[in-house]
C-alpha cells in the first residue's frame, strides 16, 4: 500500500535549537492518525515541515511517493493535503464567502464533495457572517472558517492542529462529529488536540512525540488503556 | 459587596447594525473569579475590550473602584490597575521572554527616565518581570527569544506580561487555550493564589477549568447575558445547557 504522506529522518533547527531530531512517520490512505505530546515537543514543527512551511536540515518528505522535501506549501496543498493551522490563519481582508471560495477545488471522490453549501450547513454560524471580513469574526468563528476552508479543497489528508481551540463545548462536540464523518468517507486525518482522549477516540493510530522524536507509534485504542504511558508522555 | 473593583452597568456596543454586546452588567469583586462563557461570537471578547478600554461602549458605564472610567483610554486604565491578556498571543517575537515582561512592567509604571541610562538597569521593572516569570513557570525560558516558544508557553508569557504590570483587576481572554494539562493545572493554581488580592474576569471554553475555579459565571448568547450566578445554578439552567453546554455536558 502506497503511503499518502511520509517523513524520513527529519531534522529541523530553529537557530541553535534542534527541534526535530530524526522523525520518521507515515500516514496511509484513509488512515486517521493522532499526534500527541507536551507543548514544545515538536508537533507543530513536524506538521509545518510536512507542509513545506519549515525547511528541514536533513531528511525527506514524500507525498504519494514523490519527493516533496523542497516543495512549496501550495504545491503540497494541490497534492491533496489540507492544513488547519494553529492560530487559524484566515485571510483578514477577505470576507467569509471569499475565504471559503478562494479554496474551492473539486474532490476526487464524486458524491462526497465538500461544497460551499455543505460547509455552510455544517457551520450555520458562518452563513450569518458571509459578508463580514475575516478580521471582524470572533475567535471561534475564525476557527470554524479555517476548518471550512480546508474542507473546501476536498483533500485526501486533513491536518488539524488544535482545531477545537477557542470553540464552545457544543461546537467542539460538533467538530468531533464532523471528524468522525470525514473518517467514514475515507479521508485521512492527522490530528493534534489538547484533548488527548478525544484524539485517541477518533484515530486509528497515535504518534507520541517527546523532545523532537516519535517515541511511540501504536494503535490508539491500546494507548488509551495505558495510563502510565499517558502520564509519562503527557503528564496526565 | 463593598469589594467590587470593576463594574459594568448596561454596557452596549454596536458595530453598524450588529449589536455585539447588548446591555450587559457585571461586577468583579476582589477574591473572586468571575467567568464569562458563551457561544462563539457572543461578544465575550468585545466585552473585555470595552472593560479594558480598547473599544468605547456605545452606551452604559464602567467603573473602577467606584470611579467612572467609561471615558478613559486604555493606557490610563492599565496604569490604574486594569490588566488584560489576549486570546491570540501578542508577544514581541524577537525580544527575550524576560524582555517582554520587563517592557510590560515598565509600561505600567510611567516614571521619569534619565535618558542616558539603560532601561535594562531599572531594578523595579526587572524584579517585577522576574517575579512574573517565576509565578507563571517560565523562569527557565527567560532568555529565549519569545518567538521560539511553543504555543502553550507563549500563552503563559501572555499571562506573565499581564502580571508584570501589577494589576488589581485581571481580564483574561481564553488564557488556557492551547495549553496542555500540566500547564492548565499550573495556571489554575496560579489564579487560585492570585484570587486573594485580585478581581479576575475569565473568558474560557474549558468547562472543567471554569467550574473548578469560578465563583460566579455569566453566560452570553448573541450579545446578551442570558444567565448569571453560582456554578451549580448555571450548570442546572436548562437554557444554558441548550445554548452552550450541550445536553450531555451539563452532567459531567
């Protein structure tokens, strides 16, 4: 089985600090993978390296087998990888409608396309804000917009970095429901979220990061049953 | 009730046709954490902006220790003891963690500076900054450039910068967003100790945290406060459960 995305021996430095120290990971088609670990262990840096936002000093990134180590983020996005960044990154000078439509791209699986209408059905709050500029939205509305925008690209892999941050409990529950639906359609996901229980519940496999390394890679259900591991790596 | 430090009375803010905050009243007392929870876009951050002075209220009144500060600009309110943190990190990325805090301490204390003297030699602001870093658990990162901190640590720095100004009233906008369980515990413990000398307004979506620490909770939906009271009262309020907590969440 060809992997959708994989990283081999990734090393990343920020100045003198060695942030990724040789990371190997892969995600298969239709696979849902969680990424957990304390703050500052390199989770976001790994994601940003996969997306081409951060240059690695050593190692490689492959998308569907082709070398994307030096590819630009937009090239990786066009290969079917969508990214909901921590901090949302919505376009402040575009309105809600434009933020969504600028990302629209037909999907590969007919009948399961995320359309403009479906995104608005999923986030009714956005429908009430269509003409508002990105910078006029509340934090939680921006988060919904960032997720909706990623879905508009009908990706094969959806990367969610703290996608539920700043959302009301009802909406958080809704986001997890959507993640469950997305999984059922065969879209792959890579999920970082502070609620590790929800991550374990909604993924097939989970990677644990510590100090720039993947220190555990196993199925999510069994990790959920190992409280001593969770304490060791997550401090819970 | 004499220990009310900050009070808002029927505060309203309109943006064109949109009423973001609609006649909200609340009183922050020393020794209490007052949580404001509510749906996304309910006006929680706008309310904080009105209290901190970043936005003018369209109508209504804000008082600080009994003084009417409705017309005061933000810097004046900050110097009078009103501190706030932001939902998105607002740190200076190139400056060190310590320098970020020292600037915050310096800004809150306007004094005559000898122009030829290095601001770094100011003992008072250095002490305040060091103290704020100790309390928030950032001392080990003091000399790192702030931009290199992981997201959760930046959030801690945001709180440290707020404390460095020695405020009496803390307005915290989602301080726990992006923090892991250990940092969350640390910040909740910190808030617990800060309570004694401060009045704290906490906007937060982490309901475990809110119910653990708040004495009073106000619930906002579409700009209005639909309920306000003790945590047990709020948890049992059917309207709040439908609008915000979700039917199942209320029980846990």
